[in-house]
């Protein structure tokens, strides 16, 4: 249970973003609803992240891995369940154990980039971007990868900081 009491489901219906939220509204969003302006600004960003061109599976791999790296149990739990419907369970388990060897080189490069960005920023370099480019990722896809990593770290911190 979070450290702050979430807004009740019935009280969220008056917010302008209610129709954009999955029903029932998650505890994460119910906590954010204490500041409706932030929730209303956050929701379009969340929707945009769901529309990235790198694909749902790659997006969920990144989100799950970054959530593991950040130690966000709430986000890891939810996203590993979704990811388990997309990839082999052995791959999910290896990702949770920070072992990315089962993934193809393109996904490994994304996850290496994500890990550097999350836990070892000082080691991140132009070479990491060049590696992604050499593997065939477009500039747009690289920016999307970066955005998904940063967005996930943000949501992880929100969840951890409120006791989820």
C-alpha cells in the first residue's frame, strides 16, 4: 500500500483526462490525481510513449529492464506481466536477473545503452549512439529509446517515492 492515500476512483471522473486512463484507474494514476494539473500534463506524455515506432515489445523490454535497474518493484511487477505475453518466459527471467545474453544484438545494444544511462552515466558516450546507428537504428528510433529510458526512470521515481 502506498504511503499516501490514493484519490478514490469516483473522484477521478471529474478530471479532464479520465477518458484517456485505463479503467479501473491504476493506483499510480490515483496518486498522481492529488495534483490534477500534473496528471493532466503527464497523461499525453504517457500516451505518446505508447506510440513509439520501436514497437511494443521493444518498449516493454526497455521499461521492464529500466524498472529493474531502478529497483522499482511496482513497475517491474506490472511490466514483467505484460512482457511475459510478448516474449519467452526464459527471456523475461534473464532480463529480471540483469542477464541480457538471450536477446539479439540489437536488443542487447539498447539495454547496454539503457543501463549506462540509468546507472553509469559517466561511461555513456557518442560511441553508444554510434553502435545503435551501426545496428540499423534511425535517429528517430534512438531518440525514442532515450525517451523511453528517461520516461521510465521518471515514473519509477514517482512510484518509489510514494511507496508503491
